[in-house]
C-alpha cells in the first residue's frame, strides 16, 4: 500500500510539474481571454495540489500504521527476550545446584 501511494505521489508531482509555470499574458489577446487562460491553469494546478495533499495524508496514515506495527513487534521481541533470559537464568541456577549437590555427596 505504501509503495502504491508513493508511486501515486510521484505521478501527481510529475503531472503538476508538467503543467509548468502559470501562463503569461499574451498581449494580442484581450484581458478576459488572458484571465480565462490563467484561471484554467490555476484550476488544474489547484486540483493536482489538492490530490497531492490527499495522497500525502493517506501516505502519512499508512506510515503511522506501519510504525505502530513495528513498535508492537519491538515490544513483543523485548518480552520474548526477557522470557528467554529468565529461562536461561533459571536453567543455570538448576545446573549450579546440581553441581553443588553432586560435589557435596562425593565428600
């Protein structure tokens, strides 16, 4: 999902870049024609920017979910590590007790 969103962001940015800079006025045209051309450009640019913001929002939420999952996994791994350390420690204590008993019985 994150990969797809990233690709969509790149495509929207490319579309926005393809629009180029705002159109400059052409002296031969009347003011209203220049305003229409400018308005058309601004409408397209605004639409792409809105789409880009929406996609970035989705991307951000997806990253937050991913990060939350990573933290959950990290906590699970910490718990597993604590359990394993506890098991190893208790096994060592048992081994030491067994060695101590066998030494005491040999005397």
